[in-house]
């Protein structure tokens, strides 16, 4: 019982530390973005992108060529994703810029 209570306490304490796919990728990228910017981008992603789209988009931080390949793809599914991703990018840029 004591172990169960301790486990629950640790889980509850860690809950606010959750970061979504986009925020994690942003924080781990080589671009040295501010954590607050990454958090803002994640909030926009939560509004504009499905969880699956977020997972796919997060890969672009580590592999920019993948973004280019997706953008240029003739695959209808990738084309639809790119339109959603592009709309997300515009909204994130408008709301999360640090300048």
C-alpha cells in the first residue's frame, strides 16, 4: 500500500512536466529555442494538429529534409498533412514569435 501511494504521488508530481511531441522536439533541436517558445508552439499544435500530425511534424525538427520531401510529395495524404502543417506554422508564427 505504501509503495502504491508513493507511486501515485510521484506520478501526480510529474504530471505538469508533460511535454507534447512538438515541444519535446523543439526543446531538443539544435535551434536553441527558448522553452517558452517551444511551449507556445506546442499549445498551437494542440489546437491545430491531431496527435498523429504532431508526431509526424515533430520529426521535422531532427530531419528538415523530411519536411521538404513531405512538401514536395505527390501522395494525397502527405499533401493534406502539409496543408494542415502549413496552417499550423502560420498560426504558431503569429502567436509565438519572440521578436
